[in-house]
C-alpha cells in the first residue's frame, strides 16, 4: 500500500537526508522546519511536500496534520527528528531556562504533533530520533539528555498502549551537523558520521520494524 512519512526538521542534517531517502524509496514525504522554503516535487506517483512550520506552535501543527489528513489517504508514519540543543555545559553553570526551551521542542512540541498525528486515519507508527545522551551520563549533557529520555519514554509507552503499530526510538550516532557544531564546536569532525550514512542506517531499522509488524 502507498505510504506517507511526515518528518519534523527536514531542512538540513539527518532530517533532510532521511526525507530525500524516503522519497527515493517511493514514499510520499512531508517535511517541515521553521526556515524551509515551501515546495512540491513529484516522482512518478510519489509526492514530496516541504512546508514551513514550527513544532512548538500548536496552530502550525494543526494546519499541517489537517493538510496531511486531506491529501494523503495512505498509511502514515511520523518521524520525530526536529531537535533543539544548547552548548554542553555543567549543571551548575547552566541556565534552567535552557531546559524549558529544550522541553518545548524536544518533548512538548513533539508530543503535541504526535497526538494530532495519531488521530489521523491509517497511521502505522512513529519513530523518535533519540541520542545516546538519553541513556548515558556525559558531563554537560544533562538537560538535553533528559529531554531525549522523556520522549523515549513516551514512545515506549505508546508501544504498549497501541499494539500493532510501530513505535521506536533510534539513536543515529554522532553526526557532522549544525546541531553537533552548536553542542561541541571543538569536536574532531573527521570522527563524525555523515547525515547520509546515518540516514541509511535509520531507514534500514525503520523498514525492518515495519516489515516485522506486517506493513
Ligand atoms: N548530530 C548529532 O550528533 C546527533 C546525535 C544523536 C542524536 N541526534 C538527533 O538527531 C536529530 C537531528 O539532528 P541533526 O544533528 O540533524 O540537527 P540539525 O542539523 O541541527 O537539524 C535540526 C533540524 O530540526 C529543525 N528544527 C529545529 N527546531 C525546530 C522547530 N522548533 N520546529 C521545526 N523544525 C525545527 C531544523 O530546521 P529549522 O532551523 O529550519 O527549524 C533542522 O531542519 C535531533 O533530534 C537530534 O537530537 C543528533
């Protein structure tokens, strides 16, 4: 059956690489971010829509999910990829306001979108792009890691609440992206994965999980 994926944060980094890959694989793709230039591309039967929207704004998410419901009567998957980060910093030097800002994007905005998405017809699941900072304690990464852990927990709970659909969190590993530059400007970039190679690994994990669930 025809499939559509909604990807948050599709303008660069992993989200862009994943959007392009899903489209090449024949999926309809709807990708959004705050700075995206709206566009529509077709490849045979598949459509690739880019929209400008902010995951923290409820009206943007309502508009986006309404559009998807009307335009794509297909099976639908959500990839929660958009993420916020701050430069890594020890807790005692941190501004707790940063935690609020990270929660707004990484947990509240993502959860609100997820709740709207699951009201659409033919949803087959949701994938959260997580981080090893959710499960490991690295100095300076407490705020970011706790937001990723919170979203992992919500996704894992959905897996037991809505059996038959696919809910999983996938850690793409350290990638050479703007987010990584903000968090660790002095990192050796030659040790980081390209977003394209991380996208291949993430796509394979998603495909395998969907096939195992019969989609
Ligand atoms: N880079 C790493 O090493 C690494 C490691 C583990 C996990 N991750 C995770 O991988 C995911 C992708 O990260 P990345 O490294 O590819 O980051 P990135 O290059 O900074 O891309 C982040 C994407 O999210 C979008 N975005 C940010 N805030 C948004 C908002 N409020 N509403 C809508 N879109 C928003 C950005 O576009 P706009 O600015 O246009 O909104 C951009 O398209 C994140 O969830 C991150 O936590 C990254």
